[in-house]
C-alpha cells in the first residue's frame, strides 16, 4: 500500500519569503502526484498535479512542484508567498486504481 | 469549477440516532469517494465507488455504509451514531477513467464537507 509523508506540520512565514513544503511517498509502481490546498472556510481544491513528462510542474497562484523519482519526493515551492496563501496543504498520491492516499497536511500561516 | 455538493454542512446529533450524509455531483464522474478527516490529521478513505451498484470499503474501517443507486448520488449512512463518529466527512469524485479500465488521472474534486458531532 502507498503512504505519504509531509515533513512540516506547521509553517509560519512572512510575506515575500520563499516556501518549500516537503512530501515523500512510498510506492513501488507508477503514481500520479498531487498537491491540494484548503483555504480557510473553503473546500479542498487541486493546486497542481504530475502524471508524466516534465518533472517540474506549475500550478495555480505561482506554485510549482518537482518530482524527483529517485528520492520518491514531490516538494511544493513558491518563490514569494502572500498573506492569501495561508491555508492547509495536502500532498497526495494515486495509482491507476484511482484511490488516493493523503499526507497529514501542512498548515501554512503567512504573516502580513 | 467542480460541482459536488454535500448536505448537511454541520450536524449535531445524539447518540443512537440514524444519520445520512448526502453527496451529489453533476459532473457525470464514475468514481466517488468518502474520506474522514479529524482536525490536523490526514484524510482517510472510508468508502469508494467505481460506478452504479459498485461500493467498496476503504483503507480505514468504518461502521458507516454507502449506496450508489444513481451515478450522481453517493450517500453515507450511520445506523446508530456514537461519539466516536464525530469527525468531518468529505465526499469527492474523480474525473476521467472508467470503472472497467480502471484508468484514471486520479484528480479529486471535493465537496465542502459535513462536520458531524455526536453527543
């Protein structure tokens, strides 16, 4: 069975600081990788995804993530965070069977 | 914009009551899921469905049951609620793929969640 590990449970940054959230997964086969975001009071929504091809993927609101197969990692980055990026971020892995496994989330607080 | 709806958003109920959490999607997705999430914790898959009349237990054991009589509707039922059932329940559906081929991109569209409190 696959598993997902997120390195940081709580991250506090000032506006304009750079962000990197770590995500490692455990699964021997082909996977699809996702970052989801949940803004305060809103539902979970997709931030970005990787299926194949270029391992550096770009998502909404200036976020990007890099898939490093040898490290089983899919870290999320943003060069300059904004107050509006305050949210909870979940890394997830799915196989072709369609079942997704989630990490336990990282709460990001951006101070204005 | 995804169209997946959950009701009720919030429910406070006494022990022993029967409850049904509703989930509907208007996207025609074959695959639907129920996740359970406690505050600050990961999402745990408790039920999923690959299509009409298909339901499976997820990775986390749950006393709830589900049904899938119509493509767009995937309700979750607790016959006798207990305080241990207090949690947030998230419904989701996934695009593409087929119950027959099993191929899917796996991207999930979520509802806003149903927060259940059992006293």
